[in-house]
C-alpha cells in the first residue's frame, strides 16, 4: 500500500483536503473542542463547530488558526492528524507528500511552523505554496505564460491580492480583512443598533443569506435571534440586506484600497493584460452578493467570480501535485 499525495487548504475558517486520484475528500471547520483543565481534545471539525457558543464551562471550542497562521501549534497538529487519519492518507508503510497553502504575508518563521506541523503528522515531503497562486491555478488560469493575471482570494482570516506572471507572484498584498472580520462587523452592528447580542454562527448565517456588497433595492430579510442586552432576555429582530451592506462597507473598501495599491505598483505591460483579462475572485468571501459588481465599479476593470470559489485553493493543490514543475522551481 502506497502513501497518497495530498493537498491541504489550511484555512482559518475551514480545512479542505485533496487526495491525489480521489479529489476533494474533506471539507470541515477549523475548530477543535478541548476539555478546559486537561486540554484533552474532545472533538474536531464539524463536531467541534457545533459546540461554538454552546459549550459548558469545562469545554472550550477553539480555532487554532488565526489570520491564516498557526495560533496554537499543538491543537493544529492534533487537528491535522485527525483529518489526515480520517482521509486515510497515511499508513505504517509509507508517508504522503503534502502540499499546504498559506497567505502571502506570513513570515519565514510562520512558514516553518506550518511545515513542521505537516512533518509531525507524518509527511514524507512538504511543499508550502502561497494561496493566491494556488487559487489562480484552481480557478483555471494559465499562470505559466508571460501574461498578467490578477486574483483576489477572500478567505476566512485573510484576503490575498496578487498579480501573477510566468508561474509566480509578481506583486501581492495580504489583508487581515476577510470572512471572519465580516462576521464580527455584523455582530458589532446588530449589537450597536438593536442592543441584540448574537454569536459567530448566527453572524455567518446572516452574511450568507442576506449579506450584500452593494446597497441595492432587494431588501432581503432575515429574522435574527439573540439576547437583548438591556433586559438580558432572548428576543428577535428582523434585519434587511441594506443593513448588512452598512455593516460591511468599511471592510469592503479596505479590500478595494488593497487591490488599488497592488494595481498601482504593477508594471505597465502587466496592467494592460489585467485591463483585458480582468480579475478573478476566489475564496468563500467571493460569494458575497454583489461583490463582483462593486469591485468592477471601483477598479474599472472586468471582475468575475471563479466557477467554484470555495474550492479553488484545494483544487489548485490537486493540479499542482499532478504537475510538480509548478511547485519545484
């Protein structure tokens, strides 16, 4: 029995795993539930996510990855070990080659920490690649040509903006403004406006169901339940999509400013390619309603959402594992 080569999208919100020859075999939240005193791992992934905001005092639901980097080394090892065993990508006879993706702004120390996690879980060889490059490959862009391609990858912890040519990143920027910040902005807005306290899971549901990047006339509605901060009692309020635009507006313009900054530092020849080819949006945040329209209006270039934005990075790992010259420069 041979070890299987695997690609891992080590996301702040979700971990996706691609096994060579099988495709995407795992997509679970990056959450670990531990016993508060002993720190014993009780649940990982989907089972742990269900405990967020609902755990008794003796149990903690922890996200071991923050802003795209490892915040808790031991729990990240435990989480990866659990998932790799779950997909049966390692065995006692051989070890897998692992390709892991990381944000563009992480330090060499943080990169080594990610590599060490993979090695501790039993990898034969570990490759680290930057997320926007892998996302571009997964979105179907041919980055090997001497043409400029632009990707904005909006994940849970970071937004990575990059221009690529000849198989590598030419210029890039990584922002700690992404899906998790969107959720927090929604929590803060509802707390401020309605004196209603909601949790992370509810904020994420609001973002997915009625979130909007443009102040349109759709007025989609959602009944939101939480705790009234004045009475301390459970209550509900009806929220509309225009309010979510209001909550997210400042964060969205941080991403726009980051994209403009990357474009301003791009070589003229590559800029001309991007005017023609446009920008591809990847990551879960790319699915925010109207985001492509907002970016198109602000950047004055074509913007399109990738066919499968949630899986672009992990799809890219599969392509790169099948064509190692894309990795081994």
